[in-house]
C-alpha cells in the first residue's frame, strides 16, 4: 500500500484505526490478569467462589438474543 497516495483524511482514519486496534489488543492481553486479581479480591472480601464461578459461567453464555459467531 502506498500511503503517499492517501488524502490527509484517509491517512488520519487509518492512523485512528491502527490505534484503536492496538488498544483493543492491549485490553485483551490485560483482562485475564485483571479478572484473576478481581476474583482474588472478591474471595478475600467474602464472596463465595461458587457464586463467582456461576456468574462467570453465566457471563460466558451468549444472551438469547445474541447471535453466535459462525
């Protein structure tokens, strides 16, 4: 791809798309550790591990009105 042929608006749109994707990838990489830390904090505060696991299982199931990926 020859970036020099893009208009300033097109180039800026690509820059924003790249930054957005980089942020998404960073969140995906960080979220499992954040979830684990939150779970440890919740158990330390007195939450039932079984209740936490039930909530997580429910969250992983698609809602009835959500389409599943092919």
